[in-house]
């Protein structure tokens, strides 16, 4: 009993764990301490079996601390069927007037036990009743919503029988005082569960869910009207639905398409009405990206109006998120032969508008670089012949070389992937020989510049960015090994050999050794180790 009381108070729990972080403690000592802690926690579990928490002690604090210790242990017993059920009965049996801290602790315990509930669905109704009790209390409603999200993640099939109740919770989420992040979780949960149903039920379920949002979002789509509120919140909820709507099997016509067709006019109206608002436009494009990923080729009927909208808005307001949106369109529809020409025309129009923005002034716009070269990379993957023969290829390569030493990781990664995909075109069987010759000619003119950029990146950028550079070096060696060796030798020869205080960083022997090993290396993982070691010399 003394040990139990000792474990009951927060200061004692902290004391139990205080030795773990001492660097002087050897692994064997840590193992011994962990074993002791498990014995003590097991004692706590044994103490609680069959004894309601609310009569354990007259105050909530002594019950609360062991409850959180219980939480740490129970998540390991995913298949246990003897002790955990008794504990669950005890936890779910606490009365509605228990202290809020106890109720929150139980709700927090339900979330990690969702995987256990998947194997013990006989407790699901009781758990949902307890969560519903929490939803009615504004102070803890967000924690209850998070518990529902966890259950829907692991118990999707059993939750299909509670779909109507889940829909009512989602509809009433704002009035229940649930936090926005938790509401997003509820929308995700509903989408995951409803997508296990038959196509007609999916259409009805997603339609009812989206109708809740559409009725509120429609007021923001009225031309010239700017009501109070933020449409971004509603757009995020739509994104959560379509991002998590994953169907099993191949269905010719996506069941969400009728819902998307109804939403299109509203989303389009919001974009036109808020075209100067960067935040709303970014959330709108994000929503459209997830819609396209969801319905895939079933959304072909929306393709042309979507592309017209993209060009119209981008001509007036250079929101780079439209470039990202177009890259998703190219990825989904670029394999359809009769759409490739139209898609490439749109890409050329957007790229010519973007080039001055990306490289305008003395600094590069990192977001624009990231989104533009993500789009160019998608074109090389899905529309290689059209992109190589387009009027923007040379300009894209030149601008990419100029921006190649950017320190922004996402932008640099998109650039590296673009150059990698450009040289990988040589492997495409569907690309004619004439087009491949164009790539070889282009690399003949700019190969040395690219090698200079890659070596400069290794010397100047953070070491954790070297892997993306290595991928391009590896592809360059596959593309034209003999010329690449010459380019890299020249680039490494001209790299700085000393720092500002004239301390030697790298010797000529180390340079030659690096180029020699690089040219003879075929395994990309081994090459990543080489480039990482080379980059470390400059740190």
C-alpha cells in the first residue's frame, strides 16, 4: 500500500522516471530500472481490478496519476482478453458527475485502446455511449471527438453500423464546442467509414456530409459578397473528406463524382470572389487537389473548366499553388493521349507566366520554384515527348541551374528531381530517338553547369540535403558516364579548398579520390555515403 500511495502522486511519478535520462547510467542499469517500474505499474493495475476509480480516494488527483500510468501499459495489450476487459468495465462505469480530469483521462485512454477495440467489438457500444456523454460537455468535447477519430481509424467495419449517429455528431460539431482540428478529425473519420459501403450509399453519405459544408460555403461564393467568417475552415473540412475517401477495388465511375459536380460551382465562386486572398486560394487549390486525387479520371468533365479557371486567375494573381494544382492534373490525366496536347498548352502558358516571377529580382521565390519544378517534373514523367519538344524546356533548364543552390529544402528537392527526370527520359521506350537526342544536346550545353551546381550544393548546403543531389549525380553517371566524369572532375577541381582563415578544407588528393570513387560507383546507397562524407569535409 505504501508503494501504491508513493506511485499515486505526481511528484512520485516524476521521481520514478528521474534516473532514465542520466547519461552515466549504463544500459543494464536502465533495463533493471525499467523492470522495476513494470513491477510497480503491474501492482497498480492489480490494485484497480474490480474497484471503481471514483471511490478509490475522495479526491481526483490520486486516481488521475495512476490512470495515466495505466494508459502507458494498456496500449501494449492489444490482444489481451482477461485483465483489460475488467479495467475497461471499470473505466466506462465512472458516473457522469465524476471530476472532468478523470473523464478526460478515460477519453485519452480510449484513443490508444482503439486497436484493442477492433478485436473486442462487444465493448464498442459502451465506449461510444461514454464518448457521447463527453461530447455533451463543452470543456471535454474535443477530447471525445479525438477518441471517435481513433476508433474510426481502427474499427472502420464495425463503425459502419453507427454511420447515422456519426453523421449527426459531425453536423452538430460546431454547436458542441469542438475545436477545429478535432472537427477535421470527425470529417476524416466519417469519410473512412462511409467508403466501406456500397457505391450508392457512399454517394448518399458523402453527399449528406458535404451538404453541411456547402450550405455554409455557398455564402462566400456570391459575387461581390464578403460575409463574416473564414471560408478556409470550410475548405479544410472538404479537403479532409476527399483526402480520406479511399475506395476498394476498381470502379468505373467514382461514386463521389455527383457530389463533386454539385460542389464545383461553389468552390469556383469562392476562388473568383477571393482571388486576391492568398490563404483562401491556397486552401481552395488544396481542396481541388484532393478532389482530383479522389475521383481520378472520373473527373474528366471538370478538367477543361478547371484549367480555364487556373489560367484566368494565374494571369492576374501569381499564386504558385495553381502550379502545384496543375501538376496533380498532369499526374492524373497525362496518361490519356487525347488530353496530352491540351495539358501541355496549359503548362506552357503557366510556365511562361511563372518564369519572371520565379527568378525576378536578386532572390528566388522558394514556393514558386518548388511548385514550378514539381510541375515540370510531372510533365517529364507523364508527357515526356510533349515537354521535350516544347518551347519552355531550355528556359526551364537555365532557370533551374540559376536556382540550383537554393537553401530551401523543398525547392531544392523539386529542382533535383526535375534534372533527374530530364536525364531519365533516355530510358523511356515511348520517347522517340529524336527527342532523346534533344536531351543529349541540351545536356551537352549545360552538363558542366549542372555538375558545378551539384558540387556547390554538396559544399554549401546542409548535409541532410545531400541525398537529393546524389540522386542526380547517380542519374548523370547512368546518362553519360564518360562526359559526367569530366564535368565532375572539373567542378570538384574548382571547389574552394580553404576557409576564410586559410585553413585547408580539402586536399587535391581527396578531390581526385572522390571523383574516382564516384565514377566507379554503381550502387546509389553507397554513393550517398560518399557524397555525405565529401560534404562533411566542408563543415
